[in-house]
C-alpha cells in the first residue's frame, strides 16, 4: 500500500502485474468469495461517514458517459 496524494487518511493499493495475472487466473467462485470478504471488511471497519465520502467521490469522478442498451446514452446520475 502506498500513500495517496489525496486528503490525509486516504490510501491507494496498487498490485503488481504478477498479482493481477495470478488473480485473473483464479476461478470465478474464488474471486467472488474474495469480493464478499472485502465488502464485509469494509462494512465492519470503515465508518459510515467515510463510506459516504467514498460513494460521493466514486460517483463524481468515475461515472463514464457510455452508450446504453440500443445505443442510447446512459442517464445522468
């Protein structure tokens, strides 16, 4: 884990290429189990206030404008 350039207390994890390749080759059931464990960890140890900030940041910075079903633009969020 490395220190992010954002506000104090924000961190970013950047896995190595080898880690990504190893994860890519895992069965779907193992990946889903890992995801469920990660969600439980966040729900247990991250405050609701911080999760709300993450949600706000995610929506603001990471919602791409894409083409939805039938080629229509996706609605604004």
